[in-house]
C-alpha cells in the first residue's frame, strides 16, 4: 500500500491462477507442443487412423494431425483438473461405434478431481468445431465410501468399450471392474472378489460377452459379463504365486514414482 501511495497508484485486489476455486473450468496454459509429463494412453482415431490421441499425467489430451509432416497438434482436450495430481490421466478409450452424426464417445479417467477420485470423463469426438477444448458430456460418477458405491473408490487406470458400443468397462485401484450402461450412466455390474490388488488392465473379448482383467496381484482373469459379479468363469495367474506385499512397485496403489509435478 505504501508503494502504491508513493507512486500514485490505486491498489486493487489481485488473484493468481492458483486461487481459482472452480475446478470444472480448465485453466488455459501455454501449449509449447507435445506433453510436459509422462504419457499414459494412445489411440488412433477411426476411420482412417490419421489422427492420434495422446493423454497423460499433464492432464490433457492432445489430438495430433498425422496428415502433416511433421505431425502437429490439431487441438487439445482439457478435462477437469485441480491441484497436485487431481486430473492426471491414466486411461482413455474411444468407442468403436460412431453415432449417426459421426461422433464417438471418448472416455478419460485417472486421478479424479472429486473426493472419491474415481469419476470418468466423457466427451464427444471429434466434437463440435466451436469447442476446441472438448465437447463435454456429463461424467460417470465416482464412488463414496459405503456398502454400495456408485463408482470407483480411487484411481481408475484402464478403460475399454464394448465392441458394439453402449457399454464401458473400467478398472482401478479399488480391485474392482465396473461395467457401465452409457445410456443411463449407471453401473450395471461390478466384478469383484477375485483380484486382491489394483486392477491394471481390462479388455472386452470380440464377442462382447466376456471381459479379461489383469492385476497387480499377478492374476489374469476371464469374466462372464452375464454373471454380473458372481465370479470369473476362468482364472489364470500368468506370474505364478502372488507377489508379497511390497515386492515390486505394482503391488500397491501409490502415487506415481516420478518427480515431475503436473500442471495445476
């Protein structure tokens, strides 16, 4: 204040980006090209594969135009973010089936911004041209502690669409796989009770009737989707006996081991 009076300036409230409280509004950042943190997901966009989607711990999804030489970023999708790791992307998936207008569903998940950390963001891709930072749809909810949570309790690390669209499988650190009905945005099946540590990978078989999952416990499990969580029709551990707790970094959910701090 003394300096303001000394130089004849009027004092006004100042606010920095770190003081923005509305985490639903992404903060525009300088895009220097590429990613500024580890990349965790890549998708070639159909039908011609000439666009590549990349996402990672810097909390953005870059869309690369492979028509150009060298490839260049066509635009950037910016999901919801918050401080620290909140908003870091660990997984994304693109629906194999397009809507009548040519749009597809893009699912993005990771270290969520809500208290439960398990929400899944949804976008229309390629989206409206007038929305360069993402054509946002209502997200799939994260869970809250209780006997029957609505979504994942913790970080989501893998996503997979049903081969014919309409359903999405998700897996995470809460040791469960969830099957979502994308029309109602609700969980219709929770596959649990077999993995004892975080589920790191999930995929649909081409028939759409089975899901395969791989976990930090060394197990690869085949699930009958129609069983709705009653258990796998076949379970096989590719790594032999389950590793002891703390034996290798994948055994327990933990913060990423790298030192880079994602953008806030």
